[in-house]
């Protein structure tokens, strides 16, 4: 579902191209090597970006972790800073959107 948006972005930007690959594996010390050759990884709430993971990612040349959630409790920000990595996250969720989604779920029942 996201692929058409990436293709449209790449067609409209000659100076920058996005390459996105997906894995069903959760990020952690054992799977960090999957990021070889990439500049960034995108994590979610069940991924682990602890110091060991950060070290591996840094050695592979990954310089950014983008968290697809507001929280970052599973990201070792001190290790990220020590390895010169940037961490980005969703700053906040709209309380209206959360409430509207809750009502929509109730209506679906």
C-alpha cells in the first residue's frame, strides 16, 4: 500500500530517491545486520534498539532510527547519542483522532 507513494515521490524528485525494504522480523541484536547497506531503520513499538543493537547498526553505517510511535522507551537514546545516531519519533497523536477511531471501532461491532 505504501509502494505507490514511494514510486510517486521518486518520480518527482530527481535529486533524491527512496529505497524501502520491509521485513517481518523485529529489530534487535540478532536482526540488526539486516540493515547492512541502509542509512536508516524504521522501528515500531515491539522493536528493540538497545546498546548492542545500536553498536551493530552504527558499524553498518546506519545513522538514523525513525520510530513509528510516540514512545521511545525501547530505544537506548544514550547509546544512540554515543554512536552519533539520530532518533526521530512521532511527537504526539491527535486526541481527536484517537477518540474518533474508538467510536468507529464501537460502531463496527
